C-alpha cells in the first residue's frame, strides 16, 4: 500500500504537475526515503525512453553558436558584477544608511537637549506645559525643569536639520560620483580583459644575427627589457603615448598610471619611439612610468669583443615592435628595416639611429600571405661593420 | 552521496554499470566547475535527443532551436545541483528540456481540455510517432517506439499526452471521462513498462 502511494505521488512529481509547495514537500520526503528516490529514478528513465522515441533531428549549427554567445555574455556580466557590483553598492548604501541613522540619533539628542534646556526663541515661548513623570521615566530632582511640547521647531533645531540635509545631499553626490567611477573602471577592465583574451594579441619573437645559433647570443639588457615592456604597455593601452621630453609638461592620459614624470631628475634613460608605419618616420622621446633606478650598463667594446645579441620584439596586429640599444648594436649605428614579399623582392621600411638611449621601432609587418612574411634588419656601425638580423614568420604567424 | 551507498548501488544485482552514464556524470561534474568544453561534449552527445524532443513538443523548428539553447544554458547553470542518486544524466537533461518546453506551451495557452481537443492531439501524436521514416531513428529509438506501440492504447495515449503535451492527470481524466485514479495508474504503468524496455536494451 505504501509502495503504491509512493508511486502515485512520484508520477505527478516526475511530470512536473505538483504545485511549488507540494513539490517541496515531496522533495523533502525524497531526501529521507531511498525508496522514493528509486521510484522517481525509475519513472524518469521511462520518460527518457519516451523522449528517445522521437524521430531524431540534428539542430542547425547556429544553435550551438547561440549558446556560446549567451555564455560569453553571462561571463562578462559576472565579471563586471564581481569587480565592483552588488557588494560595493551594498557597502555604499550601508554607509549612507549609517549616516542617516547617525543623523536621526543626533536629531533625537537635539530634541532631548531642547526639552531639558527649555524653550529658545519666540517660536516656543508660549507653549509650555508641565508633564507628570510617568512610571517608566526617571524623575529629575530639579523642580525648575520644564518640559517643552512645541508644534514649531526651534531655530537651532531647524539649523541642525538643515545641516543634516546638506550632509545627506553631499553624501548622495559622493555616492553618484563613486558609481560613475565604478562604471568607468568596469569599462576599462572589460576592455583590458578583451584585449588580453584576444588570442595572439601579442606574439613575441627574437631577431637573431644571420647564421648565428641562439646558444651564443647574449642575454637581453635590462634597459632593453624595460623599453620593450613600456612598448608593450603602450600597445595594450595601459599607458598613454604621452610625448615627454626635457622641459615639457606631463601629458595626462586616462589610462596612464600615476607617477609618469618628465625626463628630469631621474636616472631613467628615456626611450625613443620610432614609428615607421605608413611611410611616416617620426621619432618621439618617451620616459614612461618611474621605475626603480637601474645601474648604468657599460657600453660594450663593439670592435673588440662584441658578443652578438638578439633583437627582442613582438608582433601586435599588423605591426612588429623591436627594441634596440647599445647592447645589440653599436651606439651611432643606423638600423634599416626591410621586408620581403612572397615573390622575393625587398622593400625598405625605413631606418632609425641608435644612440645612447634604447630605441623602440614599430614597423608594419604582414604575415598574411601563404608564405608568411619576413623582416630583415641591417645595422651599420660607424666603422662600416654591419650586422644582419633576420626573422621569417611562417604563414599564419600573429593574430 | 555516501561513498558506501554509492558502492552498494553499483554492485546491486541486476544493475550493471553504465559506462555511458558514468561518462556523462564526469562531464556534468566538469560543467559544474565551469568547463565549457565539457558542455560542448554533452551538447554533441545529446543535442539531437533534446532538439528532437523539443521539436515534437513545440511543433516548430524556430522555437525548438531557442528552447534547445535555453535547455543547455539551464544545464550549464544547474550542473552543480545534479545528484547522480536521483537520476541518470540523460534523464536529468531530458527533464530539463521538457520543463523548458512546458513553460513555452503554458505561455501559449491551450484553452479548454475537453474530449475533442484530446482526440485531435492524440491523432497528431499517432502520425508523429509512426509517420517518421525508419532512417530517422536509430536502433534504440526504434525499440522505444515499438515498446510504446505495444502498450495498451489508452495507456500509450495518456502517457504521451502527459509527457509530450503537458496535459495533467486531471485534464486527461476529464477529457476521457475516466476516473483520475485510473489515469494515474495508466501513466505510471506506462512509464515503468518503457523503463523496462530501456533496461532490456542496455542489457
């Protein structure tokens, strides 16, 4: 009999016919009854057989594409919520509520103080009455104490009210301002996340001297590493491309971190940025954010025992960014850039001069052909000694 | 689930381990951890079953496609609540799909559940279940159809109306002029009979 009753209740449950309350009651019973759980399991398996009897059709491919899009949207919403979302709002409103409560308590104290001190001003002068203390109220020993019951607030109470109202208005402005900043920061975060998640956003490589095995190459100098990091930060939009040089004011940028300073009073070598894209050959000097002082590295004796070094760089979109300093080529060297197309012809991209400061050069780089793309860098020193660095990207290299 | 109970379940006589169900359980566990690849694997395995069921319940492909998306998103969100002791992964997912379809059917509204509406729907189901070409069903699906056709007529009809069209026991009882207890018993026995066929098929 009990078994029949169980089955009788299990079928409407499996077929989703129970009301919410009946469903919850049934589920509570299931938690303590293995028999009931087994009943439900068996009935669901029978329902599965019904589903399997349907003529089989494959959904079109756009169904899964739609699922992926909706999942991506959900993840984006969750990321924004977790950064500054409900928790922040709650704490912000909690702060506002605490201030409001504090104001109410202060107001109550003010009322009580007025009651104890007596009426002030004409607004309450005519309204006084003696009230007998109730059993719950402590009696005062002072016979002169008067309790004021006034329908019109005193001027001091009005002032206090005004002050509190002003405070609340100011707090509301602060909350609105903070919420705007939160929205802005969420947007920045979302953009950064999109940038970083883009596959192949930055692809790193090293140009090696022609015919030189990688094992004998010198490590990348600290100055060069710094220059490359700054170039990467600029490429990702973390810092602005601020044009800074001696005597020029700092250029404010929304994405620039604090601490960007003009090139004075620091022992950081400014980084020279050379842009050879689209036929332009512009050079600007840029310091970047202040960093820990780096000891000056001795200039290598290029003629005598120059250990060949590689040229570090990265591909970002359709550009290649390379960094040079005196550890790679001799000071005063002219570095020229060439690319070869699929048919083998060389095309000049421009040139730059490497001085005492690290130089970051941006050149157009295309690997869009089936044969890939190539980049050849020829460094010619003052003494006419030249080095050739070659980089050939396979087809499909880069984003 | 208590590990001891789990061990006892898997060793129960007459209940061989189902490798497919175990694989599905692993995928669901990974989905619960946020692994989209596992959701994609579940989709590859069950999209056709889910879509076919939804197409059968909703009657048009656009709605069935949307409902399929809703189903797999619900699977994604609820995976952490899946309890292997309560149902197999396949049954759990199919019941989610059915729930999605029922919500849409209820939103459409059905009007009065009277005898002529019941007979019309039953006739439609008959065409669907037996009109499909053999090639559209695999061996398992054919076995399920055969099992359905072997059920007494009243039982098969009540079962399909309840499961596929969302008619409640009370509505079926009213439309067929049968006692409510009779309808409940028919549907229950029908489900158990189909379950037995499925077990027999899996061996």
